C-alpha cells in the first residue's frame, strides 16, 4: 500500500467519541485506523462489495474493535449510505472518487450525513504507478477534487501528506 491509513488518520485529528463514516471502505484499513482513535465513538464502514463487508467484519472481530458498524450500502446514491442526516462528525473517502460515476450524488450524500462543520478526509491517487492505481485517464487531480468539493459547498481546510502516488485534502462542510 502506498498510502498509510494510520499516518493519514493522525493528520485528520479525529478525537475520542467522534462518529466517522468511511465511505467506500474497501478492505477497511481506514475504518480500523479510525476505530482505534475514536475509542468510545463509532465508525461506520460503508461498502457495496459484500466480500469486502465480510472482510472488514472479520478483521474488526479479530482485533476486538466493537465500535465499528459495517453497512452494505451504495455511496453513489443519496441515502445509499443508510446513515441518518447530520449524523456523523467526519467522513473518510479514500481512493473512491476515480471509481464513482455519479460524483454529484456522492458529494450530496457526504453533505447529507455530515453534521454542521463536519469534516472530510479525502485521499486519492495522484498518478498511476506501474499498473497500480487507476488508469491515468481516470485520475482526478487534487485541483479537480478541490473544485468538485467546493462547487458542492465544502470549504478547503488543508493539504496532508498522503504518501507517494496519493494526495490528501481536508475539507469542512460549509
């Protein structure tokens, strides 16, 4: 893995007791890292691929992380995360935007579930690397990502160091 979830989560400044949604959780690396930080808080791992949902569940059980709720859901649909409106303090979206066909609905879903002043940790590929990551034609640059989020009413807070071949930005719901 080119991007270190633990390092990226530490730059996001999550706090004990927060509620976090990991949208497009994949294998759950960010879910697990966030769960360790929020302690008594809650992490919702939302993933559409059933085999990955089962993998996250298995790994959470193995690590005795009882603050994770795994949701089989479609993050490309408004309401598809199955989370209530204004229900989370933070959203993690790592390596998903390049795969999403309905970016508008995805961003509306993030905005819907975030509480006021909620924050987004957004990480994606900055380039293709020897066949790893998306094809170059699917790469969404950091500038494009900022514009996409800002057009939907998010405010850019800061860049983070997300490792080689990735970029990371933190945004806030306006």
